[in-house]
C-alpha cells in the first residue's frame, strides 16, 4: 500500500515545477473547495485534481488512498446525519415499532446533502494537498517556506508533521504484523478490527513519543531553532506559468458556474 504523504520520486509535470507554483495551485484548489457548495462543482474539482495527478504520473498514489477516504467520508456523513436535521425525512435509523425510542434518529435529505458536500470538499482538499506533498522533496518545501519568510519553528513543525505520518503508518503495520506473528487473533468482523486496534495503538503512541523526544533534542543540538536552515535557490520555468494559468482557468470556470447557478 502506498504510504500517505510520502514523496514519490519522478519526472512528471508536478515534479518539474517550482514548489511555490505547486503551493499556489493547492491554495487555489482549497479556496475553491471551501467556497463551493454545489455537488457537481465539487465533483468537477475532484476530477480535475485526479486528471492533474495522472498527467503528472502520480495518479496511482492518489487512487490507492480512495478506500481510506471512502471510510472517512462515510463516517463524516453518518456523523452529520446523527447531529443535523433538515429537509424531508427519508427514514429513521431506529424502527418505529420499538417502544419508547421507535422512530428516533431520522435521516433527512438536508443532512445527507450537507454530509456529502463535506465529504467531497474534504476529498478535494486532501488530494490537492497530497499532490503537493508527494511531488515535492521535503528540502525543497522547507526552502520555499523559508523564502516566504515563515518562521523556522513553524517550518520545522510542518515538515516534522508530514514526515511523521508515513513513519507512524509503517510503525503501525510492523506492530500489527508482530502481533499476528505471535498468534494474536482479535477475531473477524467489525468488532475484531476494533479489538485488534488496542495492542497496536498503545505501542504506537509510546514509539511516537520516544521519536518526538529524540527529534527535539536533535533539532536543538544542530541549532535549527537559531535559523541554520539552508534556504537555497530554486528557479521558475515556462511549465510554472502553464500550471498557474490552468489553476486560474479552473477558478474562472468554477466562479462563472457559481454565478450562473445563483
């Protein structure tokens, strides 16, 4: 399985453009996703991000994250249905024949629509951000953030958070495989998966805390908090202009469609 938020070496379109261009592209996509509440427009943005990923040779990495995104989307829709009521009632999660609580937890059209919009919006923002991370070397990303005059503490915090995501993913897989090798059998079904998380989460948290402590000491010893980060130089090219124009054209299409719908 492809690691989440892990740089993928390559020579595609997004690998060859300036990190600042990719950052601007991501910001535009995120802003469009936040300002758009139409299902078709959000689906259009999601397809556009996927086409951009496939054009840059990164589509497979994003596609492998779809199952995880579907699970998160279903949970988000379920949470919205349980906490929000509006529109026509489609059905109830608790059958009407049950005494006292029968007919409770109604599922409404407004809740389903709002939950679906949130899920699509989350998917667009996540894939746009992942497209930035998987096509940019961590060092180049740090260089760009330092050129934007971002404080070194925030830059390091951002980079460490990105690096910890694939690290924790690998650690979780290793711990789970070690538990299975020792004969641990949590059982089948949903409850088995839930029981299987307990012996994984505790050592994963302890390992993460140990790595964070060691990393903090290393950062202090190397003097990064005093600004010893290498800012380097990166140059723009014609491909950067193409990507920016494509992002602006996408923004114009979404804005024009929103005006027409209104």
